[in-house]
């Protein structure tokens, strides 16, 4: 596994959660997919397969409503919803298409 911000996404019984560097589970296994933390948020998907962003406590900061999400870079991330591709900031506001 790969650690970023002291946490790593890991899978168990088909669900993803996060462990710290000691191996302790810090975000419970409850996501259908998950990626590493970037700029304080991690892309994760819910049980329906929609993507959003969680904080380091496992709380949804940006609700899982997207078909695809990229990691945040320079304060923005590319997201896809249906046929639309655009960029959002960490407050889920569109910054450009």
C-alpha cells in the first residue's frame, strides 16, 4: 500500500478503508473504492459506485455524486458527471470546464 498524509487506502472483504502507518484502521471499511489523500481529501466511491471526496476522518466533504473523480492538484480536481467533464474546487464549486 502507498501512504499519503500518513494514511493508506486498503481493501478488506471487498470494501475500502484507511490505515495509519502503524497498521491501525483509522477510517472504517465502508467504501466500494478509494484512492490516496491529496491536498487533504481523498476520492472515494459509495456503495452505488458514485465518487466524491472524504476528509481524514472519513466524512464526506463532497458528496458521492460523480461518475469519476481525479485527485486534487493545485486546489482543483477534474470530475465527470454524465456527459459533462469539469473542474471543481474543494468546496464543490465549478472553477472551469
